[in-house]
C-alpha cells in the first residue's frame, strides 16, 4: 500500500479571488433603503459631494434630506472601496470622485423619473 495516494478530482476546483468574484449585494443596505446618502469619512471631498447633492436636490425642487454615512463597515457593506460615494435609493451611483451639481442632477433624474419632469 502506498504512503501517499493522489487521485484526480471529478470536478475541477474553481478558484475565485475578491477582484474577479461576482459582486455581492450589500449586506447592511436595507431593501427599502430610499433616500440620498453620501458615503465617506467626513473629509473635505465628502463634504463637497454632500454640498453639490444638496444643490442638485434644491434645483430639482426635491425636498429631501441627505444622509451621511461615516462608518467604514457600513460603507464597505455597500461594496464601496473608494470614497466619496453617492447612493440613491440604496444603489451606489458614483464612487471615488466628487461629482458636480449637474452630474448629480442627471443621476437623480435617471434614478427617479418623476424628478425628470421638474
């Protein structure tokens, strides 16, 4: 009897890494997560994105407050690895850059068709 017995597996082993694995749905983001949120630690860039989002909401006559998530565990739950990020109705629409007011308005109109009429 041999000391080591090597056999071929019937099924090939599928290896996945974090960079090519399919994106998972955010665990902490509730299914009915309505609203506009800025994800970031509270740096100047995050504050710029929040100010531009407030201007875009005002321009579209949308009376809504903006949430600011600073907890990095919650930010990672959205699947965001670079901040600042913008979330509209639970969906990340931008990450890693400060958007201008006009860009945010376009994203809001795309996410919410009722805002396009205004």
